[in-house]
């Protein structure tokens, strides 16, 4: 995981997508990477985030990120309601907004700032 909370690969940066296969075949796990993928002194994604949603420890406040970067009337309504977090889980809100075809991400500054995407 990158400092901005997104999946990252040392060779491909954040230009990756997850997929899956359902199988009953026996699979051998690959060894987990031991080193951090992000350069140790890099904080480009943290400093460029207009919502200040990324903490120095790498913890991302997804609520802040989405409030800033997701243009969706439904999301704006749900996140504008202070009791929405108590009424609905994060997953429920995301699933509701996922079917709202008016939603679109308007910010990807952390992705653009990542030096791993330059390779």
C-alpha cells in the first residue's frame, strides 16, 4: 500500500487494477514484500492532497477524500447529514453512491504526484 492508501507496485506504480479468479486449484502464495514501496522521504501525495485527507503515518481519511473528490448529489446529501455515519456504514454509503450514475471523481492529485507513476 502506498502512503496515500492506494495499491502500488514498485514497477508499475499505481497503474494497476485488481482482478480475481475463482478456482479450486491448489495455489502457492507469493512472498509478501518486505520493503516499503514508497520512497522513504517522499511525501508528494500528502502535500498535494487538497482535502488534507492523508496523514503522515499513511492513514487516509476516506470520508474527507470523498467529500472533496466525488461529485455526486447523492454523496453530498449523505455526507452532509451528520447522522449518516451512525445510520449507514461506509460500505452502504459507497454502494448507494455506486449506483448513482451522476457520480464522478474529480481529484486524482495524489496519483499524479506519485513518482512511482513516472517509471
